[in-house]
C-alpha cells in the first residue's frame, strides 16, 4: 500500500524506483554499498523491499535509535545489544545460537561497563560466527553517519569485515551524505577503509510529475476521488519527499484539503528536534538556515548580510564557509553552483515558523 507509513518491505509497495532497485540488486555482489538520499526519501524501504524479494538473510540496525541525546554518543553497549537482538531474524539463527551464547558468556554481563576493546572484539566474533555459517548475509546500518558518535572505533571493524568476511555485504544508508563519507574516510589515506571500492545507490525526491502520479495512484488504491487541483497543490507544497506525501495521503480522507496544512504542522514538529540538535552545534546554523529559508535560495554573500543584520556581528569568512559546508554535508542544505537551497520544504517551513515565534 503506497500510503503505508511504515518502511515498505515488498517491491509491490514501491513506486517508480525501478532504476534504483536494479542498481541496488547489482551492488549486492560488492563488499560495500552506500544508499544515499535526504531524510524520508525512502532509503530503508528500498533496501528492505529488495532484500525480501531476493530472500537474502539480513541484519537491520537503525543507528539513530542507538544515539543518546544527553551524551551525544552512540554507546558501544547499545551497538552490541542491538546486533545481538537482530540475529533472531536470521534463517539459520539456531545454527549459530550456541556460538553466540558462548560469546555472551565470555564477555560477561553487558549491563556492566566493559572496555571498548572487549565490546569491539565481541562484535567481531559475532560477525565471524555469521560469516562462518556459509550463507550470504547483508548487514544494514541505517543512517550510518551516526556511527561517528560511537564510543568505540568502528572503522577498523568495518574494514575487517570488508577484507575478510566474504559472506557479509555491508549496506550503509545515510541522509547526511558528506558526514557519512567523512566517517568512512574512503578517500582519506589515514582511514582503514581508504581506497576501498564502494557501490553507490542514490535516491532523489520525486519530481513534480511523479509526485502527482504517486498521489493519484495511492488514492486509487483507497478508492477515493481527489480533485487534481488538490493533488497538484499538495505536490507543490510538500515536495517530492515520499514521507510527507504518504502523510498527506493518510490524512486526506479525514481532513480533506486541510490535510496539506496539517502535514506541514506535523512535519514541522517531527523535524523540530532534529533542528534543535543541529542548532546547538554552532551559533550560526540557525541563522544560516533562516537566511536560506527566507530568501528561498541564497548565495554566500546573501547569507553573510543576513547574519550581520540578524546577529549584529560579522562572522569570519572562514567560519561562514565552514558552517555552510557542514550544513551541505548534513543534508540540510544543497549547493547548486553559487546558490544554496533547502531540499525539504517541510524543513524550510519549520525554520520559518521557528523564526516567527522567536522574533515575536
């Protein structure tokens, strides 16, 4: 069902992703696959649907769920426990249960604080046990850029899997594309993953035409007739991001055309915590996002002028360039030539709304 709010798990539920499906399928013969795209564009749905269609065993770990908002870390214990809990989904789980239980015993009670090296060794032994079972397994690390906050160094472990555990394919999804690349360090000579080949699958938001067709098809599934003007307005105001279009499709039968504004409000509330976490990392991020949101698109000089008027001081050129570059890496901004934009219309709406309440 197109308007299902959960990640899709069947190819029948995906809309117009044939090229991305085929590219992901072909990449499963490689050691490392990166599935990239901004938030709520459908990365998890693509990965799960293809793997289910092929009947391949997989382990799915949502790294965002492991992130601790207080310490701003991904504790090593959470990584180990999440991996351990995910193993029950493997078709050959009973065949490796005894080995995994022995690893648990050798580590001791995980609820007590263990050294990073012991936990990393425990994770490595689990992965070795899976590899030695002789079946192809895909290890999915969803929103893997959060691993840069891990309390254990995971790059050496990923490099070990890449080089030696041939029955495991690594699939890393990421909405903060630049930060994921930085974490992996594939182009950094000091990184353990330097020079490794990786297969890229990129998901982009739907264009206007495909957004309209997505909504039409979803409403046909529900047996609902919706005026084309309403569908076109929804496509224009919510953009081509599947997550927001799905929310609209679910709300429309109860709210009618008011569902468009309700999605904006719901979406703004959903991204508020993401933005507050973002704004806490630099004194200028809030005002840079405001500048681009207010102007629609902005050049470097436009952002500088806005900051000077809004903050009452002039950041150094290097500071502004660094912060703009970081926001692009995190996927909150895009850069097209000299122009910066916000790719998600709901994020732009949330920034503008927060600005209004801050100023009033």
